[in-house]
C-alpha cells in the first residue's frame, strides 16, 4: 500500500531560481516530458507540444521577452509547454488552458522527484510574451506558448514548510 511518502515530491516542491552548472541528462528530459504527457486532458484532447531548450542563446533570448525569467541566464535548460490550437476539440471553451496547466504542474513535480529545481514562468495570456516566444522559437501560428519551466540542479535547498491553511477549506458549501 502506498503511503504519505508518495506525496513527498508535491509537498517538497518550491520554485527554484538558482542552479549549479551541470547539464541535465537526456533521459531525465524524457521522463519529465512523459510526466507532462500523463496530465489529465478534457476529452483526451492532449493539446500539448513541448520545446526543450538547452541552447544558451535561446535561454538568454527568453530573458529579453519575459521580465521575470532572469534565472534562465544560469539555468541549463527550459521546457516551453505549448498548445496546438489545431487540436482544440472545444473551440471557444478554452479547456486547453487547463490541460497545459496540468501538464506544466506534472513536469514541475517530476523535476522535484528527479532532484531538479524548477520554476514556472507564465507566458499565456500575456500577448507580448506569446508573440515574443513565437518569434524566438519560430513556432507556427496555431501553436500558443503557454508556459515556460526553468530547469536545473538547485544551487541551494529551500525549506518547504507547510502551506496547508484550514481557513481556505470549506465543506459542503461556502
């Protein structure tokens, strides 16, 4: 039977912005992407595509587009989670946003489990960020850069502390 330790990666996860100079092995990227692709998706739409970035000039380029992405100047990698609007089974509803958010969170948790530090970088719905990434990464028009995930081995550990707040819990109504 699985126990409380199965929640460790979730409970320990924090946004990490400082990394050591160490490359991430290719097999870890595959595991992170597999976790992202295991996310729940409305109607099994699975609208996601993932761009793995390890090229220094592209990581630096993102810092020119997203003012809160400065950690990418030292991160060895990033993953950009994108939505393929050609796969949108429910036009105008926007389930793809939830699907891509779930994929992003799965990657963040998997990164924690693999000993990596990660930080979610919001892209969508900021049009300047979306368009800037489209230009930088040469994505087709039907691809929407949804989020970025800075990745690397952490330079320091962060105390996770407890974030449980009973005052935010309501039962059977407000």
